[in-house]
C-alpha cells in the first residue's frame, strides 16, 4: 500500500502544535506519526465543560425578522469591490481551481464566482453551480432531530439504544450527546478497514449499518458526556433515528421538513446517485491511492453514500445563504424555545453545540469531503450570512506533512480552501476571522 492512511477530522482551536485553521472530515494522506497525533488531538481529548457564551445576545438573534428586507438588493459597489479584491487575492493562496462566494447583509447581497469550475474544459466558476457540501449536512440532520423533539416524537435525552441496537454504552448515550459530539462513539472514518476499502474503490456503496459497524469496533472512546470527539458516526446514528421515528427515508424527511419549507430548490439529497445536478463544479482531491501532487484525482462523482447524513447533501450558494440564516435564527425551522436551546448549547473549547458550531459569534458549519470544501456561517452580531463553495479539499500553506500541490505557497498558515477565503472576507463584514 506504500503510504499510511487514516482519518483526520476537525482540528479544533486550542491545540497550538497543529495548524488549527485546517479541518478534515474524511480522509487525508499523512505520515503515521502525524496521523497518530491528529487522532489524539483533533477534537478528541477535550472535556465538555461550560464556556463563556459564544452568542452574546441570544434574544436579539431570535428577534431578527424572518427575512432581510434588503436581501434582494446588491451590496454597495464599494463593499462589493473590497470583497471581490479579497477573494481574488486569497484564491491563488488556496489549492482550489475556483470558488463561489455569497454574502447577505441587512444592506444587500453579493454573489460571485472566481476561477475555474472544470480544470479540463476551463469553464468558469459561476454562482448557481452545485457542489457537495460535506459536513454542513450535519446541521440539517441535527435540525430534524430538534424538530422531532419539538413535536414530542422523541426526546434529546433518549438513549440511542432505544432506536439502534449494538452500540457500546447505547443505554447511556443520549441523542443530545450524539448531536454535540460527546457520545464517545468513534468515527468510522478512523477505521483502517473503512479507509482501505474506500480508497481502493471510492465508488463503493456503504450502508449506514456498515458505517456504524466500523465505528463500533473502536468504541467507546470515553464515558458518554465526559469528553468531546468529532465523530461522523454520531450523525449517521441520528439519521437512523430520523428514519425510525418518521417511518420514511431520510431523503423525504429532508425534503418535507427543511428543503420545501425554506424554498431550497437547488439543494439535493443524492442517495446512491453519484452524479451532481447540472450546472456543477468538478472537484479535485489528493485523497485516493492513485493521487499525486502532480496529478490530483477528479473526485466529482465519488459515491457520497460513505457520508450519508453526516455529509451527503449537494447545494448552491443562494440556497446556502438562505439556509445559513434560517439555521442561526431558527426562522422557518424551529420555534423560539428550541432555537434558544440550540444557541445556548455551545460548550467546551470546541464551541460545538447541537449539530452546530459557534466561534466568536459566527454560527454555522464547515464541510469537507473529497473534491470540495464549504463554509456556511452567520454572524449573530451583524445579521450577515456568508456561504463559500470551493472545488478542492487540498490544503495549502505550511501544512507539515500534509500533501500539497507543487504550487503550494509557504509562509502562511495551513488552511483548507473555503476557510482561507472566509477568513479573507470576514473582517470586511464586521466580523473576525475564524481560527
């Protein structure tokens, strides 16, 4: 096999030895010593203790109008020009051929495409193109769980064992702990067996039950509720709960409970379908046994079933902007009581809540999978939503042993493409960059 492979995911702030601006959700090629370090520190050894509230004024967020009156207006030319320049300067420092960036504020909106959507044809990146959004999917799954709790169909304090059997500590792990990543259930992406199978055949189909079985082999990592560990398995289990409680496929639940109520007409659950709806951007990756820095792989049509409810959704920038604001304010998704609970759920150094992350008042999630990275964040102080799609999951900068492109820039912090671009535009929008 040559090189060592393993899962490294969500490098959290507060680990100074690591490039904290990088997060990984699926598979990255690393040397074994660094892999070991990642698996020990990428969100996995922190005590879930109360922290200073990340959202400073929850009541203000809850009282935001359901829609921004100016969302259909274009941002001022001055601000649009500064945003354009920031992305234009940042994109060459990423390992992405292209990016789509969207911003919505109380003053107006701005969306723009940058760079190349298809490295082979040279087609330009344009707003409206679909990309895979990876772990932003987790927020959809968590939202449905909260909706079902609202309706009295389940409780966040139910044990997972009441819905899915065979989970170590299943009688003690609650749905709440699955949602906030404190369950102690290992991520299946840390399983060497899963990694080998996936990299040998990225089009291989994995059922949710398959994915959970890989995780069970390495579980439990700790007593439920005692520590934090970002685990894709947690959200797979929540997806299984959704299907059991609703009695319908998760695709239908997503459509009727989120996509249709919010008018997300370009957001898609692909299921076993490997193709992305047109128009779309082709994604490149260094994941896979045949990838080299000189010849990245085209990961566009790799089977998304390996991520299921942890990362399978496809969307476009306008839908992500609409969803990002609804996700943070609750409008169209949750009642005020449920949304307040969610906005007060962030805990520990990772500031991870109920299938949602918060950093310095920015509420949302990132997404990473082979070929694509995504950022969807809402600033709770300025009522500003930012959505970024890129067609590469290759990091850039001073990334230690991570594989990078030959054109990799040095002297800058290691980062994935969408996050680097986010950090370029955030200060222009009244917010701070994220670690």
